[in-house]
C-alpha cells in the first residue's frame, strides 16, 4: 500500500522532470557535435595539441550524452508489472 503510493509519487515526479531531462539530452548532443567540429578543425590545422584537447572534449561530451540518455530511460517510463 505504502509502496504503491511511493511508486505513484515517483512516476509523477519523473513525468514533471522529463522535459528538463530531454533538454539536457539535446544539449549533450549539441556538445558532442561541437567537440567533433573542434577536433576536425584542429586536424585540418595540423595542431596536435588542440587535437589532443579536442579528443578529451569529445570523450567528455559523449560521456555526458550517455548519462543524459540514461536519465531519460528510468524505470518509471515503463509500466509496473503486477
């Protein structure tokens, strides 16, 4: 009984915060794109130091993207089995 109420509160909270998590996922996709663009530009210039920094930026942006996508796929988005 209490567990059901707690679950419903969790589902309601997830529904309210979903738009914020979606914005975070979109921002993460844009960050990955920007980091890849910076890497390509450094590669064209032949700047190895900037390439190394851009590789790190791509890695961090991809990690942030995966975390944002994971936050979107919470168990509350799936119906509870009874």
